[in-house]
């Protein structure tokens, strides 16, 4: 029996959709949203109808209808911390994502829209949401009791590329240790021990600076900035997520553009090299988390397309473990395969305990 799955993955500036028939992707589209379109919605969650209309139009354009699918697979958003795996979406989860999630992230919309499209006729699944949390206890402490470190990462792509490399090595993912650096608009660097993500930088607040985010900052200076009276809370937030990193230094979030400028401009060269340096430093830290027992360091995400950039990182970390470059992201595929494993009965969908 063939299963047809509709996949929904909203990103900050686009919504990606795909149709899978078993493991085969028969249709994929990235629906781009202009800044002008998105600016109409000051609150991300108000984009709900706009995103849903875009998704349904994309479907209709290629002749699919809601009733053609056996399931919908949606990117999981910011739920309370949870184990990796595939979860059945229910009303309580939808309510949480819509009204209670502590972080407004566009991934929160995916399951909500999917649930509305499914109308209870077919199941909706999320796989490895942003808030997958498998951190070991010692990774949780920040140094201030009221603040616990949070596991908010590109868990879906990180786990998908681990599976790919494990398959290449003809080994079981659950018996391998990896350090994975997802190098996108935001950056997550994770330590994977026997298939579990035991530590990862929060891609919004910690780790290296990235094309659009500052990552970790010197805390004393941040406090001074907060109390300077010069910025509102929202302005400061935008400085560290959205307008930080490459954007702050070079006015672009595009590594290709930054690399081009670096050929002639020493300042741009310094910034790109500093980003590679910070990424390497985080990778080194995660190698220590794994006590140096690392089967592979995986570089993935959009920036891993650039050989020039991955070579800069490799120069620091090549002695630690074999390096695997898996450019781009495999989120649509990972969502489809997560749902497929459940439809085929190879895995049971987890029920979300709620909050
Ligand atoms: N072929 C490429 N060469 C170098 N950098 C690239 C390439 N493709 C994408 N990038 C860079 O990757 C970053 C975005 O990563 P991506 O994973 O696509 O983003 P997102 O996190 O938004 O999904 C941008 O800085 C972009 O310039
Ligand atoms: C908050 C962690 C996940 C994340 O940063 O996703 P995007 O890069 O897609 O915003």
C-alpha cells in the first residue's frame, strides 16, 4: 500500500510544502513571503490565515486536494521540552501552540494549520520539534539558579543528517556519537551521544554568531545596554535575533555576499573568519562533552554549501574526528519519513502529555 503525505514547514520568510508518496517526493514548493506581506502581521501568530491560504493555493495549483492524503506532517514548534520522535497532534497541542507557547516562532503555526486542514479526517504528526530536549542534567545549569539553559534547536535537521551519515557508515544511529553543526540563518551545534542530543546551544540565545543572530554575548555589556534607556525590549530582541551576526557587521544575512566581499575587503574577511572561528570553538566544546569519543563531525545547513567556509571550520577541528559535509536541510523529508514510519506501523506515534 502506498501512503501519500502532505508536508508543511513554515520558515521566517517562506513556507515550504511537499507531497510524498512513500519515500518519494512528488512535489515540493517554497512559497516565498515578501517583507511587505509579513510586516502586516506584527504578531507572528496572526500570520495564521495568510500562511494557510498560501499553503492551500500551492496544493490546488498542482491538482491535489485535502482528501488525497493519508496524513499531514508538520514542523513541530515550541512546545514544553520533550523527547525526540513523532507525535500525534491533538486539540490540546494546537491550543498550546496558539496560546501558551513561551516563544513566538513561526514553526508554532505548522501543526495548527495542518490540524485545521485535516479536520479530524486524517492524522497530523510532528517530528523532532524545535523543543526536543534530551539534555543531560549538567548541561542545564547556567550559573544562576533562576535561569535554566533551554534546548531549542534545529533538532529535526540535526537528527535527519545523523541518520543519513549513520546509514552511510552502515551503523545504527543509536550507537554513534556525533557533533552536528546546523549552519543556517541561525546556528545550532549539538552533541549526540548514542542517538540522543545530550547538549546543544539554544539557536536563539547561545553559541556562535550566525548570519542573523548574535549567539552568546558578554553578559555585563548586555545588562548595561538593557538599562541604557536607549532601547525598548523589542528593539533589543531584534538586535540579537534578526539583526545580529553578519547582518550587524556587514548589513547582509547572505554568506555568499559576505564571502564575495571578503575577497577584497579585510573587514568582511575578518567577520567571516570570526564566524567560522566561533563555530569551531562550539564544535570543540561539544567534542569535550562527548569525552572525545566522536564518530563524526557533521556540517549541515545552507552555509555548508560553501566549501570555502567549511574549509575554514575544518582547519580548526579536522584532528578531532572525521568530517562529513551534508549541505542544505532535510526537514521536509524528515517530516515525511517520521509520519511514514508511523503509518507503516514501524513506530508508534507518541502522545503529547500536555501542559
Ligand atoms: N550555496 C551557498 N553558498 C554559501 N552560502 C549559502 C549557500 N546557500 C545558502 N547559503 C547561506 O546559508 C544561510 C541560510 O541558511 P539556510 O539553512 O538556507 O537558512 P534557514 O536557517 O533560513 O533555513 C545564508 O547565510 C545563505 O547565504
Ligand atoms: C529556535 C531554534 C530553531 C530555529 O532557530 O529555527 P529557524 O532557524 O528556522 O528560525
